[in-house]
C-alpha cells in the first residue's frame, strides 16, 4: 500500500526553528540561575576575605539580585519573544512563497498590500483559499507581534493603546512568560500544519 503524503520543507524548517527556540529557553532557564549562584558565591568570598561591613555586602547582593532576577530574566524573555516572532514572520512569508510556486500562481507575495505576516497571510488566503486571519492561531500571532513591537520600540513599556493593552493582557504580562512562549510555539506548530 502506497501512502500519499506531502513533505513541506518550509514547515519542517519552521518546526526545527521552533525547537531551537525551546532549546534556547531551556538553556537560559538552566544557565541564568547557575551563573547567578556563581556570582553570589564569588561575592560572599570577596566580602569574607575583605572583611566587609554587612551593609556593604547587602548592598552588593541587592545589585546582583536585580541584575539576575530582574534584568537577565527580562532580557532573556525579550530575546525569546523577538526571536520567536522573527521566525514565525519569516517562515510565514517563506510558506506563502512556497505555496505560490507550488500552485504556479502569477500573483506573488510582494504583489500584496501590507507587510510582514499580514501580507503573507493575505497572500495565503487569496492563493490557497484558507481563511488564515480567522484561525484562532492568528490571534496568538498578533499578540506576539504586539508584544514584540512593545519590546523593540518602547523597551517593554506599555503604551496608551487599549487594543495593545488587551493583547498584552491576553499574553499574561508585558513580559512574555515561559508558558506563553510555549503556548505560542504550540499554536504556531498547529498554524503551520493547517496552512501546509
């Protein structure tokens, strides 16, 4: 019995890249606490050898805590968010081009209005007749896009837009949480599977 199945290299590559983001997140989750522990041990040794006053040690410990528990975690989350959105946007564009070539369409992705994910989605809707922008996964992608824009354009600070605040509330916080990243990755796996 011969099984007829389709192999889509864009989808396979997308899944591999999403797995890479998961590996990066795992590395950061394991690595940040390990480096923090090493830094705290070094600080304790310095304080003991230098016979520091307790208040001086506490001040330096607080600086380390802020460095690792606020900034390192925040920047790791920002990095994962930006990377994740970049992958999804570029792979959605690659998928649209793949579909156009596969269908021998005279219309090209670049012929569509808009840019980025919106343009690729419009193209897929037109060429493949899949209601890309009405799928539940599209809302997740738009949430991720909003979050990415807040990070890139405003350093993670919320603006006054009610739509933006609602999207970020849907993500959980202004900084993407690990669970949200995992949900976005799962959502995009389903999304690319549907579109392929």
